[in-house]
C-alpha cells in the first residue's frame, strides 16, 4: 500500500538510502588507513561500508561512509570487540588515578554531573602527549581538529541562527566550558610529572571536549565510551542503530541478543514514520524560563480578617449609640426600668445576630478558601491553559462572597455556588489529566510543575575554580566505585534495522537519536533539512490575553513564567496550542466544560483556530529573510559550514511555521464548510491549502477531524 507519511515524503525529497551520484570514494588518508588496518587486525569487522567524501548543496565537502554494495535489513555493518572501546574506566584506572582521588570535587559523580567528561578530557590529553607510545594513539590522532559545535561558534555566526534563546544557551554553555577548562588546568598544573606545560591548553581542551560531546556513546553503555571507526557515521533520520553481541559462552547472553535474520525488503516494506525500532529517544531539554517578578496593584485579595475587623468596629460604633438613653420627663421609674430592660434585650439580640451573621460569612469564606486550596493542590497554575480557567473560578468565588456579604445573595445560595465551583474544578482536573495522558501523551505531575520550577534557585551564585575545589569533603564518604565493572557484552555492533536498507553508493547514516535541529546544533554543530524530528519552540506572552484581574494577580503572586511554550512539528497538529487559544475565549456558564479540551462548539473552535493563525503569521513575520531566500542561500558557494547550517536552521523553522499555518487554514475551511451545512465527509475533502500533500495532511489531522465529526452529533 502506498504511504503518505511525513517521514516517507522527507526521505524521498532527500534521497535517503539511495545512491548519491556526487559521492567520491578516495583513498583514505594514510593515518586513517593505518588505523583501519590495525583495527581489522585486532578483530574489528567492517562490512559493506567505505570511507567517502560527500558534499552539501553548495559544494562543501565532508567525510562519511558509503555503501560499497547493497546493504540489506538486519545486516551488521561494523563489529568492534569490547576491549577496543575507550571508556571512563580506562581513564580512572590509568596513571591519573591519584589525581582523580585527590580532587573528587571535579572528577566524582558525587559532585559533578559531567564527571565522566572531566576524567576523559584529562585522560585523552594525557594519552595525546604520549604520542605513538599510547595504545590509544591512532584513535586520538584520527580525531579531526576542524570540527566543532554551536558552543564554539563565533558570536557573529551564532547570530545568524536568528534564535535569541538558543544563542543565549550556547553562550551560557561556553562559559561553563571555560570554567571546566580553567579547573582542569588548575589541577593538572599541580602534576608536572604527568602533564607537559603545552598540553592542557585552551585549543587542545576545545578539541577534546568537542569530540566528547559529539562523538561519544553512552546511554546504553556502562560508561561514556569512544568507539573506534564508528565516529565516521553521520546522522540522519534512518534507523541504523548500535547494539551488543554476546559470545556463546557469555553468561549474560539472552534470546533477545540473538542475531536477527538478514533479509531484503520489498518496496512497500520501507520503514514508516511511526516506527521507533533502533531509534533512541533524546529529549530536547532547552529551557528559557523567564518569570514575572513585579507586583500587580490593580487587584487586592479579599481578606476576611480585615473585613471582620471593619465590620466589628462599625457594629460597635452603631451599638454604642443605643446606650444613649435617658429618663423622660414625668416618666415613671418602673416604666423607665422596663424600657432599659427592653433595650438590653435588644442589644443582646443585636450582638447575637451580628455574631451569627459574621460566623456564617466566615463559614462561606472558609469554604471558598478551601476551594481555592483544592484548586492550588490539584491544578497546575503554570501549565499552558489552566490559568485562564482558574482566573474565572477565582473571580466567580470572589463575586459570590461579595454578593452574599452585601446582602445580594442568600447564605444557602452562596454555599451552593462554592460547592458547584469545586465540582467544576474537579471535572476540569479530570478532563485536563485525560487530555494530557490520552491526547498529548505527557506524564501527569502529582506536584504542580510550576512549583517544581519555582523551587529551584533562580539566582545561584556564579561558580569559580575555587568554589568548586573548596567544597568540603567527608572523610568517611566513598567518592568513587571500589570496582569498575566491564560492560557485559563481547562486541559492539552497528546494524541496519529490520526495515532499513541502502542502495550501493548511498551514504550510510547512523541515527544519533530523535533530535531537533536545535539539539543537533548544541551537540553536533549541524542541522538537517527536512528533519522529521525537528520542531519550533513557540513562546507566547500570554498576559495580554488574560481578562480577569484574579488571573493576572495569580500570575504575579506566584511569579509564573512570562511565556506559554508550545512545540510546532512536521508530524503532528498542535492541539495544545489550539486549546490554549480556545482557553482565551472559553467562558464559564456560557460554554460547556467539555468544550475546553474537546471540540463541542464549532464557533468557539473556529475563534481559537483564527487566533492561532494570527499568532503564527505574526511569528513568521519576525524572520529577517523569507523562506524562498533561505532556500536559494543553500546553493551559495561563499557560505562556510557554520553559515550553511545556520541557513538550514532558519529555513526549517520557517517550513514548520508554514506547514502549521496551512494545517490551521485547512481546519478553518473544514469548519466553515460544516457550519454551512456541508456533510462531514465532503467538508473534509481537499482544500486549496493542501497543495500536493492532502493525504499526508489527513493523516496528521485525523484525530482532530474525528473530534469535529463527533461535535456534529451533540445536542445543540
């Protein structure tokens, strides 16, 4: 069956797994050729892949691996014996061990999350100075010095990305690298017997650090690991992956480790976009939080203590006037005493009535406060939608209390209002959890996520070499493992997946993970055209959309983020972004609660889509170059590598914006057709915004359109 997924379309555009007519297979550099010969003599198996030179659209050359003949599914491409892998264990059990033991503040996982990088950087520099005497000489000498990643780009080159937050993160990480280098330099200077004066330099540190960041394996290995030869695989959205093999006598061998059968695929068995076989997940954890820190004076939270004090004072001011009683002329003493007695009874009743009323008012207030506490404990103020709902609930609670206190609402009605609002909040919470779990496929946090964020110290003191190395040590603490176990497998292998194959002459890639272009620049200094895992971070300053003073006050009180953040992708419709836009127009007692997260009111949904469209059009207008201009730039032969990848980064963000704009326009057309009475099946037919990708767009919009169909059968 012919497929219309985004992944298939992108593979076809890029010609993945197809022969590359521009590839050149030269003689490898002598140093690399010697390295490969020694590796093969030590048991490394290299199958159907060769060193080759490829080029970008504008002719920039770069090395990689080419299929020397057709590669079938499940075939092993490279097999490396475990003992040839360079790991953190080798670094620790080296002559540098005492230096590591002397400085756990920098080299131990008890203090540093990047402790393995620190040990490996010191070890590789140590082995580098030994030259041919080092058993790792050929591995280290084949690490090129002409590559880097975003952190080491110049400021002018970083500015070409047109992404303020990414640039900010890159510069922050560069400062962190400088601190790591300065700390390592300070330590190694104390060991002149281990390090020559010209070895631990900034230039050498950048070189080694770049390869630790860009070339190491680690997620499924016991330690951060450098794998000989395998660094030649470039990244693409294929499913070549790494795995482990076990010898027959290995006690850790299992059925799962048995080699799968090598086979040739038919044309219609190509890997689908939804397959994750062999592709290791990698989260994009770039954070760019900025918080509201000023105060909001236009609203003041109702204080029952203040109200009680003022009411009591006012009551007794009036109450004191009743004591002004005098015996009237010719009034009998008995009559006067009777009048005093009546006044006293009246005063007792006045105090009793006042206290009863105040207690009832306090009871309603406490019910309202408990309801707000329930909301705080069960709904995340900091998620992408709830502040709009919570603002309306707080406003409704405050209004009900004020009406009751001012005499405009009966006691039982005020109580019922509070109970109804709490039931509404409970239903909202359940709907929110269902939306997050079933639609967005996100975990549900028991603790409000914004509380987790706010618990972090936003103003941590700047670290220095001295602050790192002066951290106190516990003499009874074991800062390092007593035994550094070896990996349990016998061979590290690179394999084609069960639905992956390459033509002869095709570049053979390894999938580093499901990486956005943002993360690829941060980790590898490159970006991909038509990257199906790419996404755009959409940041929206939402304060201008808040309509209730209560909501604005809550944002300031809890110092929430200034932005709501959404990921726009090639492969999915931005449902959470649409719900955000809908939450702006959703009104309590006007729209049903179910319509907040589901499509139940087509007119409300259309308003949300229209706002979403306007926001995206405004965002894309901020780019300095148009999409077509960036597409032409890719063929500009004057561009260097950094400029080239910056153009791709900008271009792919624009493509994602345009793609999502078209998806939203399609949905608006479909809803307009439905509002005009056109049957659903006809309403969802091809629109002028589908262009040549109607089938692909219908796959992406399937769940959203199913909700639209459901809305047709709801009672009006």
